[in-house]
C-alpha cells in the first residue's frame, strides 16, 4: 500500500461488513460494506472495488482512492476520513 493511500484504505478495511458512506469528488455518495483494492502497473493511486461479498446484495462500485473526499459512519455522522 502506498503511503498516500493508507488512511483511506485503513478506514474502509476497519469497517468491513459495517455500512459506511463514501463521498466522491463528483458528488456521488456510495454505500460501502466491504472492499478490495489493488494497483495496476503505473497507477499512483489504488483502485477500490466495493461490496464484493455476494450476500451483501448491494451493487458494487469502482473508484480510485484519490476520488474520495469523505468517509462517514452513517449511524452517527462521524467523519472517518476527510481529504484535506
């Protein structure tokens, strides 16, 4: 994991199987329950695929870590990550 991706990926991995909201820079808010991440050759930022467990029932999404502006716990509104 590249250092600039650590906070984002750690926040999402810690929330495995717990509903989490991810807000992207394009304004999308995504409901995330779990993730997988990786890098393609030459990528500066990791790509994330969400809701990979079939029993979740939510659609999966794909985005890069640098697109995330905020990660929120929807239960109480706590901001778990915010891009500075």
